[in-house]
């Protein structure tokens, strides 16, 4: 019987101890520093949700270092373009200059690519016996039409021309880079 009483007392003590620790921890948290942190944490956690009304209000505000929305050209001197529209490279060339230099090279490259594709198709259609004719007497004669070797030679010549045009384009891009032209001007 004595054992049972001791056991009940121990259980009661252990069941009350966690409550004492919780009360003690809560009392420590109620210090002034903890109270100020508790006040700041909800503010830090709350986020601003922007609505369409907020965005329309932003449109009407004048930003720093910008002209008013109704009169964008008032801060710009007459005859001078601002921003990217008025940009020129070191030699004073603009977008149109570089595009005029690049356009013929691009067209030539496209033409060569289409010619190479056509010749490659022709080459694939030819086989070893195409272009060879057998006479009535049984002799073999080469015809005057294209042979596989001739087409291969034309493809090789076109590839060399394409390499030269590609080299010209690369040189022009390098020249534009050195003169600080904008990359999109060459596209």
C-alpha cells in the first residue's frame, strides 16, 4: 500500500512539473525586449498586396530624374535624340549604317545555303551508274549530263564561297564590336 502511495505522489509531481516549466518560460518571454520583438515580428511578416488601384496611382506619380508623364520631350534639347535612339558608335555610325553593311552579306549567305542544299539533293539522287550509257554495241559511254564527281566539285566550291562570306560577316561583327556598336544592330 505504501508503494502505491509513493507511486501516486511521484506521478502527481511529474504531471505538474511540465506546467511549471511552461509558466516559467512564458514569464521570461514577457520581458520588455521580448515584447518589442513580438511587436516587430508581425510587421515584418505582413506583406503588402498590390492591387490595380495601387498600380494606377503609381502611373500618376513623377519619378526622380524623369520628366512629367505628359511632357516627355521637354527635358531634351531640340534636335537631339535621347537614350538608345540617339546612340552612335565611336565613328558616329548608327543602326542603319551597320544594317546596310550586314544585309547583303546575310542575303548572299542565304543564297549560298539554298544552292548547297539543291546541289546536295542532286548529289544524293545520283548513283555510281547514273551518267553512264550503254550503246547498242555494248560499249559504255559517259553522258554529257552531270556526274557525281562534278556535283561534288560544285558543292565544294559553294562551301568555300560560304566560308568566305561567313568570314566577312565575322570580320564585320568584330569591327562593330571594336567601334562599340550595339549587338542588335547587326541582327
